[in-house]
């Protein structure tokens, strides 16, 4: 593409690609000098040119220039990169119905339900923590919300593959770091707002400000904001939204409200009140939080799509494909419940503990396996312990992305919130899962929390492969049933 199509008053140089990482520059690329947390892209201009960059977008003065290279000075290279990428990749978000889902918990589930509701009438892609998926392609993600260049390239690939919609998770990091500034969202969905990511944002108010950007800046003015009326920040988001607001709730009045909610270990049902009509809803999902997730997805698709009636959308709720690692019920023929979930916030953990107690047999136990990430939000570790003390009967503490921290030290911080609940530290996560499953008796509930289906774990040496909690749980159950052992394992507490 001609450089002059992306910037004014520049030569008509032909650009072969865009990059902000000097290590990945290819011949003919335009290189953007982005500031970082630990380094500045301006410091790597020479490296980018050596690798073949023919245009440099910068904000600081350049003392030494190279012949044949075009230098473009701008106020903010990140803003310039977003605008250039939008043009270079042919404005892909304008060619699909774009759903953006933000909130502390539930983003992955809501986005995947939306994709399920949209198809097959409207081919729909998904971008988020679990995967990048469209058509028959499933790619591994690096971040919940990819960087701006990767994101625009993915969206263009989706358009080229025939996608007419895309449901994507929009993280607070992605909003704060302008990763989605080049995206035009038709629908912005808010799930909930609870404690998380203070290691990055510093305060809850700054965390909320980042989340709110989706509604105040990124959704189209003629689009729609789908908001949870049961959340404490609902009124704030209503005031901030530049699009019309549609609400959903269980406890408060809302445009889409669930009443007569019924939940067990295998399904949920409720009556959906919309306008003057009441619609029965049944789903193979479980847990009250999935009632909220369903309401959000139903409202989002119903408000933005003319291809289906509300009845048609609701009918699809009966058989939603299992979302890997999200409230995943592991069924291998065992006589106790095993649930794997990505829960890693105090609110998410508490909801899972409450659900575990709700579905266990009378007299049964709740056995939990979890840890807490290293180099992240240390304050929540004690809270995890307090919640486990309140809801659990036996706890296996283990590694969970320890990075350069000792998992035993992390476990000690979690234990500081515990008093009487029996607990044991098992350093190896697979072994902790195996022991927890072998400790379960008939009617118990085993909750394996924190990693979901993630195929990696962060250790001091970096990112290393992990089979996923769901796979570890299945293997452990099969081993238990094969060996004929279902007695409580002895543990050193």
C-alpha cells in the first residue's frame, strides 16, 4: 500500500507491512516507535532499519537519519499506528457486526454464547482468552485483547473468510493501551465490575475508567450498550455511554429480566420478561452467573440483529457448546462433581464456591484446588484464603503461573486468610488435581480453579506448556476409576 494513503504530505513509497517490534521488522515495513513500560521504540530505530524498515513513525527528534528512509513525526505514534493499521487492513471492523464484551468476569462465556446465537444465520468470529476462532480456523491467542496491528490483521482475515460478525473480549488492559482504538463496535456489553488487575491499574477507580472507555469512546453513537442493571456501576455506565442503553438483570427492573430462576447441577431455566411478554428459557449451562451471561448475550444479539426473532435466539440456549475451561463439568463416570473454571478473582472464586455448595449432596464436601498468580495482585491472596475458609471443606493449594515467586510462599499468603479449613500444599499442579480427585467421595464437589483450559503456565524460565486443568482432571478421574480407588486420600495437613 502507498504510504501516502496512510499519511498526508509524504512520498508515495510502497509499504509492505507494519511493525512496532524492531525484532520482527521485515523489508519494506513501516516501523512505529512506541513507548513501553521498560523500553522505548525510539531506541531501536537503527535495528529496525537494519532489518529493512523504509519508514519510521516517531515522536522524538531524530538526530541521525538514514538515506532512503522516510521519517514521519507525529504527536502520538500509538494513535498514528491505529489509524494507519485501520487503513492498511481496509477498515475490517466496518465490514462486520462487532460485539465488544468487557467486565471482570464472564467475557469469554458471553462472547462465545453470542457467536453460538449468531450462527449459522450470520458467520461469526471470536477473539479472546480461549482462542481466535472463525470458520474452521482455531488459533492460539497471545493476549485476551491482541495488540492493534495483530487485531486488525485478524479482523481482515475474518472478513476475507466470509465472517459477517465478530464477538471479542475487550480487556481493561486493551482499552487502557489503545489496542482497540481502531475498532468500531456496534454493540458494547458490560458483564460486571469487581476487584481485579490492581497491579496494573493501581486503584479500582482507574480500573473502572479503563473499562468504561468501551462505552464512552469505542462503541458507535448509533450502536447499543448492553448493561447489567444489577451491578453497582450500572448508573455510572448509563451516564457515560455514548450509545443507547439496553439493560438486563435478575434482581432489578430491566429491559431483559430473568424471573423464576431454577438451577441444578445439569441445567438452568428461567422466564425472560421482555416488554409485555414472558418467554421460557432453558439451557444446558449451569450457575446463576450463567443466567446473567445468557441475558447479556440474548439482549446483544436481539438488539443488533434482524436475522432472528427473540424466540429463535432463545431456542439456541438449550444446547450451547461446552466452553472449555469455563464452568466445565467434567463427566467421566465418577460419582462426584468435578468442575473446572477460569475463576481467578475474589468475586469469581466466591461464585464458584457458592455453586459448589449448592450442588453437592447433603453431607457432601467441597474440595478446592487453586493457587494465585505470581507477580500479580498480591492483596487478593489472603481474600482467597478467607473465601476458602468460608465455603470449603478441604483445600489443595498449588502453583498457578508462579513466575519468579516460590509457589510455597504464595500458598502461605493464601493460608493467612484461613483458620480451620484443612489444607495441603502440593507444588505440582497435576499432582494437586489428582490428589483432590482421589480425596472425593460420593456426592462431593471438586472445584479446580484458576487456569481453565489454558495450555501454558508461567514459571521463572518463562511460558511453559501445561495440559490444561480440564485435561488433568479427566486423566485423574480415568486413572481413579481404572484403579478402582474412590477412597479419601490421606494428606499431610
